[in-house]
C-alpha cells in the first residue's frame, strides 16, 4: 500500500497522559464513548476513565493495601457497560463501577492458585441465548422462584431490620464531606472475615434473603441506589472468564459467582477465547510455554449452564452468605454494646468500675482482703439486715460516687445494652438462623438427588452438621434473649435498692417522708452474685463453641409420633399413681453448657462456606474439554518460532445464513529494520461434527508499507497494529530514516521534534487504517494438514510462499493521520 496518497482523518481528542501510561487492547468500551488508561503513580497502578472527547471522568488507585508491587494485567467491560473487570498480579480480580471507579466486589477463586501463578487475560461474554417463554403467564409473580422452595418461603416472611455494612468501600466524598464529587477516590475497605470474603456469591440481593436494604449514606448515583436490588437482564447469565499461565480458565457467573477452574492444557496459557452465542461452549486457543499457539481451538462445553442448577445454587449460596454475614454483624454490634470497644463504653464497665471504687475505699480503711469479696459481703449484709460497714456507709453517702446523674448514666447504659441484646437476639439473630435453616434444608434435599446434582458433590453429612449448628444457634439466641430479659429485671431492682439506700443515708432527707423499699431482695441478691461482677451473659461471647445435644436440654431421646404420645397419655390416665399430686420432676442443670453464640456463628460460616465453595465448582467438574486432534503438537517445531512474529487476532463471528465462522490473523516482524510487511490470514472454520476437528480454509494476503520519497523508495517500520472493527486494521508506523522522509507528512509528535533537534534521523510517527475485510485473499496451499500446524507455523509458511512469489501484494483503501 502506497502511503503518499491517503485520506486523512481527524483525531477526536488528545489525552494528556504520563509517559509510563499503558493502553490495554480492551481499553475502549464497546458501546460507549469511553476509554480506560493505566498509569503508575508512586509505585501504584491508577486507572483513569476518559470520554472520547478528552474529558476525564475519574481516576482511582486500584492497588490492594496488603500487596506490594501489584500491577494490572488486563481488563474487560461488563456486557451492560456499567462495570469494568480488572485482573491483577499477584492474582486478584476486581470489579469497578463505571460511574465513579469504586470497587464493587472482588470475586474469589474457589480453585486455589499457586504463589507463582500469573493471570494472563480476561473476557466477559454476554448471554445471547433466548429464554424459553412459558405459555402460562406468571400470575403470582414468582419470577424464578419455584413454589415450595426456600426462596419462595423466605420472600413471604417479614424483612429483617437493616444493619450497617462496614465492609463497603468509602470514597473521599463519603470520608470528607467538604471534598467535591470529582475528587480522586481514596477508597478504604474494612477487612471481611475470611469465610465471608472467600464465599462464592452473586451480587448482593438483600430482598431475596428477606433483609431490608440499608440506605447508603453519600450515594452519589440515586438511580444506582434505587436499582441496587434489581437484576440486570443484560448482565444476567453473563460469563466472566479469566486465564492463567498454568493452563486453567476460571469462570464466573454474572461476573461474580465462581464456577470453578477448568484445565485446558498443561504448561500453556489461553491467548484467545470466544463463546458460542447460542450455547455454553467456549473455544480456546492455547499457547504452549515451549512452542506455538494452536490453530484449532480447544472446545470447552459447559453442559450445566443449560440447566437451572448453577443459577439456583448461586442464589442459594448468596442468600446463605447474606444471612450469616447479617448475623455476624449483629453479634459484633451486640458484643460492642456489652463489652465496649476503643471508642464506646460497654454495659459491663460501669458496674465493675463502681465495685472497684468500693474495693479501693475498703483498702484505704485497712481491709486485708484485696479482691471484691469483702465488698460483696458488706453489700449483701446491707441488703439483708440493713446494717452497713463503715466503708459502705461512706461510699453510699458520698455524693461523688452516688450522684443521681451518675446513676442515670449507669442505668441508661446498662438498660440500653440489655434491651439491645434482648431484641437483637430475638428479632434478628434467631430469625436469620431460621431462614438459614430453610436454605440448608433445601440443599440437603439436593444432596440426595445425585442424578441432577451429582456434579456439585453436596455431602449429606456436612450439610447435616451445619443444620445442627444452626439449630444450636437458634436455641442459643432465644436463650440469650431470655437471659437478657432476666438480667434487665434484676438490674432495675438493683438500681431501686441503691436509690433506697442512698435516700436512707442522705443527711438532708426529710424525716417526715417515708422512704419505702420498692425493690425485690431476691432479685437484688441475684444481681449482686451473678450480674455485678461476672454476668451470665458473658458466656454468649466467651468460652467454647456450643456442642450440646437436644437431650442435654431436656428433650426426650426418642422421637415419638402422635399415636405413641396419645397412647402414653392414656396409660398415665389409667394408672392413678402416674398422676399423683407433687409428682417428682427432674430439672437439668444447663448452666454449665457452652453457649458462645459469637464463636458458633463464625464456625457455622466456615462450615457453610466450605460446602458452597466445593459445590460451586460443579460446573467446572462437569465441563467437557476436547483438545484439537494434532498428530504433531503445535510446539514441536523450533521453540523460538512463536516469538518471531507479533500476532493480532479478530473473530468476525458467524456468516449470516451459514454456520461458517471467520477468523483473521495479522502478523508482522517485531524488530525495527525487519521491514513493514504485514501478513493477514483469513481462517474460515466449518462446524465441528462429532469428534472430528473443524475444517479450516486458509486465505493469505500480504501488505507492504511503502511510499515515494526524495529520489528513492521509502520504507516504513511498523511500531504496532491491531484490529479496530470488522472492517479496519489500525497500523502505527514510522518512516525509516530522514532520507526517506515522506513529503506529505509534515506534523510531528513532540518526541519526533525532540529527535530532530538532537540530530537523530527518524521520521514522523503516523497512524493508518487498512480495510482488511475487502482484501484479495489468495488460497494458501499446504503440504500437510492445517490442523497439525500452529499459528506461528502457518504464518511462517505464508511468508515463505510469498517470498517465492506464490502470494502477491494486495492493495486496500487507506486512511492516515499524524500522531
């Protein structure tokens, strides 16, 4: 192609970028005028979203605080254009909102990666399969819920009260209200518990878990908040695929739920991947570490994606995670209310501090006992007989320690904490565990249907164990509610008694007024012995994990049916001795049982996370891989062949009215001085039949970049090239030497001007577009089967036959623009 006669095109905008900025192949949004650039700043990779007109939308730092020297490897756009998927090294995936760049979530890997593994590419495929329409309308608006399933039951239950999500990313606008919305995001994310962070989940759906969504403070996009819990049809059933250098591909449903890792080929990496638009079938081209890239793709079938199983399992896993994460956050809030934190006083502290002050006064008056035994004995003596020691009299009569303001603060702190423990355990923790029990019951049924859910490998024993732990959590939460109710009653009686004694000890008390006792002595004594120093409520946050059995709580060992229970009652009525008055009834001492609800929920979350993580890989376990049938592997030739050319690929899809699929390859020598000849190959694949490789028809075209210089034929060095769309190939080149400067190219980029000032003989840098779809492709004759060749071998063969004149140069209409 002669570059003297060209049609110039105008650039849309010029973006001011740092010198070390990078532009990935998928940087441009497919359906929006947006582009993403990557630039390292202070040792961290920043991503910047630009409009094509040149204005900057946002810039964020995407580096993890726990990882040093992290770099961005590749990116992909969500099918709806509302999110960007980034893959990092060390291996990590992050999904960022296109509106403000915040990190929405980071999908976990259910297949553990080695420390030396490296992610190499990412693709995000839209689901183009047409959904089956039912002739019967959905009158009851069940949507995807099956009648009788756990979700169909849960959605009719009252919504649980919202709870603050401390794991949400906070932007600079939310952290510092005085900053503008255009400020660079200084995101900060709280660490999630390990089990919750590694849990396979879809984007949160609080309503499906029967949880009232909490309003997000400082949410900039009101429409985003409004649609937070609504499904996105364009993103529904989309597949995010990430490849690594160990030969695996990792699939994620809806870009978040992991489907497991599929081994495509050992000691290789996936360089090209496409999906059948109508079927869950992937075609992967592998590049061997010791050889070239396969010309015939590896066919990867995902039969489970044709069924409801992955979607139902993903929804169930998401609901279970939301319920357990909800219970964990509620328990954390209850723990802080009871024991306090670095910024908040707990309900246990005022009583302990009050008794410690009395102990100090006892020591000042010569008490030989250093602990609180003497103080409790004196308080009990005052309660029972009304006689107090000198230390207790001085302490109760002192206005500093027993002021009404101090008592009100003490009373409000403890009362509010006990009310919170009572209500949260009864109205939040227990209902959340009950809903979780419904979910576990459903997957327990799935575990007994191996003909449908065999690939998920749901283990009945593990699920049964999780259900038992959930039952213990329900009972422990109800037990805590009752204990908090008793503790609150005793504490109120204790405060009445304190005010009564303060009134008796007051020197200004009116002798005519009667200071009548209104407290219950037994309740006050119980609080002195089991509430003031060490409360029984501590056992729900300290101690061992509960492992009690129903029999330990007094539940009969045998499970009798209704008929047996009626017969037992009738036999008791027939025998008068069994219905005698004051029949002895045994009472079990359950006070020694472990009931650490806080630890139980953590262990339950770990147990459930292992169950759902193993089941999530069912799609990968059921996958069927068919590698290309090659008598001579692609890497059997010279190991350096695959690095001798720069190769770009374009999948044109299927031709209308036929099942033929076209693929284009463009290749060029990578070194400057090797010339500017571009080799373009057109590969037409016929459909694969049974286990026979698809037939491939190969067409070749050679493009030579040249022009008429000053007295000689000008040559160009191709710096880079890539496919733009179904018609155009973009080429970036530079004139080879000042003697061959093209007279028609007059504009110079700043670097070209600097080189000219320094006396460096180097021509200008230029961008050209070549119409590759209308090139005159010539059939390429091969001495061996094309299926046995690699891409590099095929390109090398095309160059060889061109050198002997079997393939001629072709021409195409070109457009040029100076950089």
